[in-house]
C-alpha cells in the first residue's frame, strides 16, 4: 500500500516515484560506463575530468534505456550537447522517417594532427 504524503496528490507521488526509479537505474549503468570507457565524448571528442564529469552522459545506442548489457555494447559516452543532438536526430527520424543506412560514424577529428611537425618546423 502506498504511503500518503500530506500536500501531495497522486500525480505528484507517481512522478516522484518515477524520478527515483530513473535515478537509481541511471546510477548503475552510468557508473559501469564510466569504468569501461575513457572520459571523452564519442562525437566531439571533448575530454572530461572529475570537475566537469557531470556533463558527460551515457547514451543508449538503440534508445532503449532498459537495455543495459554489462559489456557496455549499447552505451556510448556523449557530452550534454552531443547527446541532445543525437536525441533530436532520433526524434526527427521517428517523426519524419528516414533510411536506416544513415549511420553516424565515430568522430575521427584530431585537433593535434600535424602539431609535432609544426613545432619541429619552428625549431
């Protein structure tokens, strides 16, 4: 039997319970993902540390938040901005359709490519 909290209606209680459930579920797979993967956004390659680690999110590749294999095969770490973009693209796909052939490739940009050669030239 559900406990009754003074001043809260049934909707508030259900929402509070759902928030607790989601937070508990996220805690488990987030901790696992942070142990498995380097703290780098899989799209923009931004690096994270303890100070800004809260901005790194776990994205479910198949968009099913209940599919959490322990090997991390359904997860990728994305920064808040790239994660929002990924979900916007998925919502547009669901709304307007599209080809499943449009796969997003992993980020390959290397901001330090050629840096050593450039520094050697200055010497």
